C-alpha cells in the first residue's frame, strides 16, 4: 500500500498527510501504522500518532513545535484548534524569551 | 561540471545578470524612476517608501541598502534619481555606488528644472549606460566568486519536506565547491535557533547568534501582540503550518548542513565565504 503520511523523525508524535485523508482511513508511513484517521485530514496537515495530553509538547522534526491545548487522541487532526506555539507570544504576559 | 559564466565587475566581483538599475533615492522620485526605466529596454526600477525626513541610524540603513543594491555585481550600471531636497540625496548615493568603479550617474528633479526635464535627462543618461552594458560579455569564473541567497515565500508543510531540503542540498554543494550561501529571514529561525546554533563555526558566534534571535523575538513581544496570524501567515496556516516553531524548523532546511561562519546585519557586506 502506498504511504499517505510522512514521519520526519522517529521521535515525532505527529505525521504529515501527503494526500487528503478521509475519516477512518488507515495511516500508512513506511509501514502500516495501525492508526485510523478520526476525521478528514487535508493534504499537508498533521495527524497525531499517539495520544497527547493537554500541555504536552507536540514533536515534529525531532523538536517541540508547541503544546497541545486540549487532550488529543491518536489519529486526530492536529492544527490551530488544539496546538499552539510558545514563541513570539507578545499576547502572553511574561511570554517565552 | 560545466563552467560558470558571468560578468566580471571592475571591483573584482562577478555577476550573473547585467542589469541597468534605475535607483530612486527617495519616495518622491519613484514615479520619475519608473518612467525612465520604462523608456529604456532592460532597465530595472528600484523604488521604495523611504529617503525623506530620516536621520541617524534610520537614514544610514536606507543609504546602505540602496548603496548595496547599486554595488551588487548583478548590476552593470546604475542611475540614481532624486528630488533634490531629500535626506538620502541622490548625488551622495551615486558617489557611494561609484566606489565600485562601474558606470554610475544621477539626476535631481529640482536641479533639472522639474519632473519632465529630469525624466528626459534620465532617459538620455540611461540609454548611454545601456549601450555600454550591451558590450559586456559573460566570461568564466570560479565558484569562490558565487554568492547564493536563499529565500522562501508561500510556505506550507511541503516547504519543510521538499523545497527547503532540496535547496539545502544545493547550498551544501555550493559551499563544498568554495561558494557562499546566505540564509535570511531571521524571524523564521525563532523556534529552531538551538538547532542552528550547534552549527556555528565558533562558540562566540553561537552565543552572538542566540542573542540576536532573542532580541528579534523580544522586539516583537514588546508590541504586545501574538505573532500568530502574522507569522505563520494565514496562507501558511491553510497549508498546514500551525506554529512559528514548526515553520522555522522547516525553513532552516534550506540552509543545508554546513557550519556557518558569519552573522550579517541588514545591508551588511559579507567578509567570509561558505555558509553565512
């Protein structure tokens, strides 16, 4: 089966969709991942590879790209509705420097 | 590998292009600059929103940027167009560019006696320069003379997966061959700076680099606004990029894997080779 997601680093907890994924579609990286997409996920967007708790770091490229703002389940779409960055947050008092 | 061909400039730099640059020294001279460029085939207008009511470091930055544009080896000749009363005055700018020993001249709208006369004078001068440029021929040059600048635009998640890593491979190869590659867009390093700092040529450079990124971020924080929506931009977000860190981690891929040797301020000339 041809892959439909890309995992950049082995420590990543999200993968990137390289085709539009439909709800229920099985994620396939270099091997079948045993996870189903819980909703439709557009090309280029991220999908969780494991459960991520609220406040936990989301890892891509082997580095943190932000934190989960709510609990995320494996197979869920990960984007601005449940992930936020910590850098350049002038809106937060005493934000990251 | 086939040899590189380019235009050797009097100051020893080599250009890939042979542009005739019509450079506006001040926003009021923009229209005149455009009209002169339109009348001369191959001329490139350089216009901007600065040049007046500026003092100190602000003014010097505009001078440096326009001077750098004129001195760029891709520019074969330059004509500066000013109004006559501006802070970044055309004559001074032209003389600074002339340090490169390429053909440079200027027109001042007020000195010429008005816009129409200045445009006429500018077109005559530009046509003479264009004829000089037609005589330039491309000749072989070595990789040590090549400077490659990298930029991105319209980033989405494929940028960090495909376009930027591909550019990074080219960057590595150019550096290996003795050329220079410049990575820019400082805000899009925020979130990835620790990855890049490991590749500084010296610990002092790494420290200076981290401090610089910190300052850039603090400057934006002082505005009291949330970066998001600005960077990543709405188009980036639609394309799947969620956070600034994610964008930066993808963006730095276009710099390849070499170590970097110099940190350049805006409009500063490189003094070293390799990755900067």
